[in-house]
């Protein structure tokens, strides 16, 4: 590791020596509405003087200032615009080897009535940036009326495993979910439930970040998925609401509203959404064990009838207490209530002869409650330095009782007995998170960003399993326990952005995290008692070849910690011989990620390699001699992943645009089992495509779909699956309302199938799970309010922590 860091810094200085450090040429200015009134939020475009082609774009800040860094010598124009104001153009600006300040630019009100002016800029559904893939949910017709989870399932390289409530990206698990740039602290199953209840109508875009810098938490080897909620940058009262009616083997209604009110120094904002889903689900499992002289085979089938209701809400206010200081407050929460009735059947064969049958009636409740509060303070110093502080308090509670009625019969179908089993799980979680960040410039060539963070977390996990014996309930001592966890994570980090030349930029960051974690039960204290500190370096080098070509090289080191749910075991039965459980023996995993990106105009090409030690694979099956199969998270030895990603956007003509994304993976997994080492290698690919057609009379059509080939899920293998979607949209004459009709999963093709086959360990398991069917949705959306001015972006401190409530 030391050699690697030394090599990176030698590379950095080699670049500095090889390329003369040209003066950083900056083009900057100020946009005003009147002499003493700065214009914030105006769009400023830098254009070539020769053909007015776009080179760069930016937005003026609260003081009306804008700037373009690293501008090459030449002749330029600038275009300044804002809805309701006349678009302005500067005179030609000449740039040589010195910074250039243009004279104040004044925007005047448009002469036309705003109601007669339509300004539309349609973003593609997928946008490949140099460091992330952006999914523009707000513009997607097929996403209307859906949920954030459904959007993720359609995203390039993303796989949602409903069986284990896991999300993987680019062939790797360990993805962390962020909301507006802040990491979610929830357990992943709660995250999946929350995303399943988050209405897509309240989402602006989703960012898939595979190589995060040092100011991001070191948690998560697969990167971050950042969900950006809609924020309205206009003065006065603005917002939108949507209502959805849907059906597909059950009803799927939904609704959402968001608003923003800004007046002088106060900005009030909020949103609310609800979803309801009672689509039927079908599961199928089978596993077998070969014992001396005996072959045991279990076949289980489940018909599930869930009712899933979810609500999300948040409200916040930002107050500008002085020209340089802003104080913000934010509260939010969600409530999910998942109730299920299921009829299960189990058939057990011994040496291929029917031996036992079990008919199971199951009732389950999984209810999550979450509340959060945030205080944010931001101060800008006269020199342009910014100090910000965030303080969060988070509370979660999971209530998950289950009841099972098992009716046993012999191989000929004759009833032989009944067994009643019930389980309970109560888990309250508390988080207190504080974060301080400071950004400043060192000269003209270096920007520095430093910060510190402290996250304090604790939970109690009370799990009990009881069996009825002669009208009395007796606890199963092997499956009943009460665990307590305390975990503290302290972090210090710094990032340096260096402009080595007009075409070369370098970002070097280092993060240090110190973790203390203690897990124990009432009977066994200190089951886990860890204290460890680690450095997490990151390096990014960006080289611009010309206006159409650039490349990026990056390296980062990451950690994947066991989730709280896995550390404190739980029990969910599929049948009396198959169940899901936690694993308190899990260790953290560490990974090194190397990535190369090349951008050719709008096309993108990326190659990455990840080497992860101690990988955590969720819900891996293990067999025992008593014919019980346990699905739990396990540490693997090493996982190696090569990923190739290609983004190919095309404009066929003015009414037809398409975006195509191709991902390929090569994975090798090494694991240690009871009978020795085990290695599995798998190649897979995924395809995503979105076709958009602009039709006359304010109609538009969107066709989208994806296909995932056979892939690894830990030591298991998933079968190929895909989805095709269709949507049509009609905008109303007032340009504020629209109707969208969409069909998800046109061919009923999204069936998740997974198989584990390790003959040396006597492990064979297969499953087929269908969580939804073809669904029809009709959505009405209306925007209200007027468009005048801007709003502050709002984030919190606990972005990284909310992802571990998994």
C-alpha cells in the first residue's frame, strides 16, 4: 500500500514537471437586475465566437457572480438568460494569458407576457458524466407514477435483489444510498422499502457514483446512488403535485406533492408522497443434501398476498440571518406498513420417494417508523472561504412479528399433526451525527476542502422464536436472544484540487476513519469488540486533450462494514426447514478500486478493476445434516471484478433521441468452506436503452428496457432477466399540466432466479421469485406557482449513516 501511495505522488510530480504550469486563465463577471440588485440563478453560457457553439455553462451565485476556469486563449461570446427576462449577449471577449473580467451584465424583463412564453430544455433519460451516470427521472414518461426502486431497477448496471433486499452496481454489492447528497443510515431492507414507497414524481434525478472522492464516507465498495429530490429555485410559492392510478395483479395507486416558498430571507420547502401496492407475489425454492445412503430433497412453493402502504414526508426552512450566514432546519420521516398473508407448501423426498408434506399458513407484519431532525449552518468569509456544520438526530424502529401454522402429512397425504410457531423482532435504532466542512483556496491553483465527522449509533435487537407445546408457548433458546450494539465512527479528511495546467487537473484526498464497535447479548457480552483505524486515500487525474476528448484516471480505497441487521441476528422462516438469519461473526471488507474513463464528445467509455478482501455476500445458503437450510450473509476471501461501461447517446433527428448503455463484467470469487477453498468465475453483461420520440400537438412517446445476463450473487448465480416499458405523454395547453400513461414490464419477464451449486460442500439450492407483474399506470401532474428566482440547495450531515440501517 505504501508503494502504491508513493507511486501516485511520484506520478503527480512527474505530471507537474512534464507540463509547464501555465497561468490559470479565468473569465469572470457579474449579472445584475439593477445597479444595486445582483441576479442569482441566471444561466451563463460560454460560446465560441466563430460559430456560437457551446463550450461551458454555469449559474450565477447569490451575489450574481459567475466564472469560467481554465479558459484557453481565443475569442468568445457569452449568453445570459433566465425565464421571464430577455436573453442577453456580451460583445466578443478576447482571452490571452491573463484573467479577464467582463463588465456588469444587466438582464431586462421580457416584454411578452410570461403565460405566452414557453421555455423547454429536455434532458435525456441517461447522461454519462466523467465521474457518474445520471438518470433524469423527471423527464422520463415510463417512470411517472412509479417508485424510486422501480427506476433503479431500470438503471444501467444496477440490480435489485428483492429476496435479500440488496442492491448491486457494476457487478458489486455494498452500494450506499444517498438522499440529496446525504448517506442514508437505514438497514438495507428498510432502504429498499423506503425506495419502494418513494414516488418518482418527487425525484429530479438519480446519480450512480462508482468512484467517490475522500469527502464521501469510505463505506461502500460499489459506490453511491444519490437520489436528488425536486427543488424549485423560484421566488414566491411554487411546486407540483401528481396522482397515479395503477393496476397489475393488484392495485398500485400513488400520489406526491412538493412545494417551495421563498420570500426575501426565508425559504420554506417540503414534500410528501404515498404509495400502495397489493400485487401478488410467487416464490419457489428447492434444496437438496446428500448424506451417506440418503438423498434429501425439499421443494417449497409460496403464494404471497402482501399489502404495502408507505408514506414519506419532510419539511425544512432556510433563514439568511446575514449576507454571509444561512441557518437551516429540516425534519422528516417515513412510515411503512407491510402486511402479508401467504399459503406455502413443502414437499420432502427421501431417496426420490415422497416422505413428508407441510401446508403452511403464514401472517407477517413488517413495520418501519423513522424520524429525523437536522440543523445546518453555513458561513461565507470575505475571502471566499466557506465553513459549514451539520448536526443530525435519527431514530428508526422495526417491528416484525410472524405467525406460522404448519400442518404435516405423510408421503401418502394423510394428516399427521399440527405445529404453531411465532417469531417477534423489535429493533429501535438511534443515530447522532455531527459534521464540519471547510473549503478555501490556496493561491490560484489549489482548492482545499477539509472536514471532520463523528457518528454515534446504538440499537437493541430483541428476537424471539416460540413453538406451541400442549397449549403453552415455549421459546427456542437457539433462535431467541436480545442483542445490544454500540458503534462510533470518527473521521478526518482533506482533499486538494490542483490545476496543474489549463488541460490537467488533479484531485488528491485522504480520509482517516477510526471505528469502535461492541455487540453483546444479555447472556454473552462482548461477542464483538472491535477497535480499528484505517486510511482511505483517493487520487483523480483529469486530462483534457481538446474540446471533444478527455480522460480521467482514478484510484480509491473503500470499506464495507457489516450491516446492523446482519450483526444482530434475526429469523424469517420460509418453511420449517429453510429460513433467513443474521451472522454476528461478519468482518468488514476492504477494497481497492482503479478506474479509467474516456469521453469522446457525448460518448463515454469506462474500465474499472476492484480487488476486495473479505467481501460480504448476502443470503448465502448453507446446509446441515438435519436437512435445514440457512440463508445468511457470509465473508468471502477475495472478489475480483473487471467492469467495462459504454454510454452511446444518439440524436437520429429532431424528433427521435436515444440513449444506449452497455456494461460488461468479469468476476472471480474465492471462498473458504469447510472442505477447502472454492473458486467461481463468471462473465456477464447488461444492456439499457431509452428511445424518446417528440410528436406533434404536445405528444411524446418513450420506449425503454434492460437486459441482464447470467451473473454472480456472492457464490450464487442469477439467471438472465429483463424488462420492456412503454409510455406516452400529453402536455396540456397551459404547459403546467400533463397526462402520462405507462406500461411497466410489458412481457411479464422480471422473474428473479438464483442457483447455488457447490458439490464439494454438499450445497445445492435454487429459487425463483416474482415480485410483480405487468402494470398499467395513468398519472396526472400539475405544476403551480410562478417563476422568478432562486433557492438554496439543502443537504444534511448523516448521508453516509442512513445507508447502514440495512
